């Protein structure tokens, strides 16, 4: 088979995951553009479902005000439906400039079996980090950005409310700051073993840590937000990392909220903290997040492995299952 014929075969066989109606997703044929300049073709090995964000996309809960800001890199289609969405893929470069051939790479790309992009959109995966774990890079980037916003210090008592993937990664990073005491709070007691493995304490809501120097909230629930405010010490900051889509979020900002001088502050990975923007690019931040995945303990965050072909049937249950952490699509 000639190089051209081989490329055509790859293009014909490419498929992508689309969200097509509330509660419905399907696999569709995908076109792969011709390679020009520094473009590379990547054969996907794994991609990660972002259970929080993609659940909102799946259900059609992206508010119209965010339809443009919420567009993922290389997204096709428009909100609410149909959209080809996702932003955590790893694979092997199988065509393109010689210096990239055979490289293991990460790309902020939707779930698709083969794709072509400019090499500038790729982050090389360091040796020693398996491709499956590397799909957590986007989540790690969110956690890293949150720590920049929260400004934790050595010795701080820190609470993370919400034990999903982003919450666990945030707790993991915070626990590696010298002398910090980090507590992960979640309603699911099964998170306790994982929290301990990551170097954190664990508590259920009825035994919540109090008087914390810094609190991160990641549960995407109003109850969780109120719990985070209750855990904060006087004058402390609560970093709100949750995104609720179009759902209203009641919060008790009466009572002692003002007298305790609490600070409620948003964190969003789409922006870099102002004092870092002159030096930090999104690419530098993502590469840094990738380097933070060297610890094998982070494999514990991958709870489900789903063949790509089975995604349309399996994902509805994944989005409804509170025990799911990182659900990884595997490509054969």
C-alpha cells in the first residue's frame, strides 16, 4: 500500500464521539485533513471523559451565554447539539515531520480515533508516564490553576470539598506543599482510601474540618458550596472551582458570611492569573501539568476503562454513577 493509500484508509476509518441530543451520543465518521507544514497525524490510544463538564454537554445544560466561551479546541458543531466535544486525548504520532514520528503525545482534542493537528498543539508525554495516566493532564491543569488562584502557603490547613478527579488532584498538589494539612471532604466514604493514598486526610460532611486557612470547592452542588463556606476560618478564602452550567446555585451569604470576612473567589482554567500572564502561556501551563503526573499513585484516579466502540451505550451510566472518577476511553 502506498503512503497516499495508507493515509486515505486512515481517514476513512476515523470516527468521533458526538453528543447529538439530550442524553444521546453516537459515533460518526470523521474527516482527517491532509498534512501540510508542521501538521502531524495522531492515532489515539486513550481519551478521558470529563465527567463534570461533559455531563452538562450530554444533558444539554450549557447555558446559551457560554456557547462560545465553552467551545473546546477542535470542536465541531455548535451548542446545544450536535457537538463533537472533549479535550483530553493521548496517542502516537504516525505521520508528519520526522522529529515527531513515533512520539507519545497529549492533545486537547475531542474523542476521535485518528486526528491531524499542527504540532504546536501537542505536548510530548515524558518517558515514564503511561498514555493512560497522561489523559489526566487537562484535569491536573485545572488543579494547578486553582492553586495559583488560592495561593496556599507552607503550614496551611487546607480543605477540598468534593472528591472527584479535579478535587483529588487539587488535594494531591496541596498536600505536597511543606507542612500543609490537607483534608478531602466527600459524601462518598469510598473516597477515603484514595485520599489517604494521595497523602490527605478524609472526612464525611458530619465530621468536617473547621477553621481552615484555605478551602477549595469542587463538588458542583449548592450543599457542597455551603459546606466549603462552613469549613473556612475567619477571613479565609473559598476557591470555587465548580461549574454548574445553567443550574441556579443558592448560597447562604447572610448569617455570619460578612462578619467572618469570608472571601468567595472563582477559578477557571480558561484564564491564567493576571500576574502570571506575561510569562506563562497555556502551553507552558499544560506541559507543567503533564510533568506533575509522574507519580504512579495517580493511576488510582482511573476508575473505568471503556472501549471507544462502546461509548454511546456506556456513557449514560457513567454520567449517572457517583462512584465514577476518571472514565477512560480505550482505542484499539
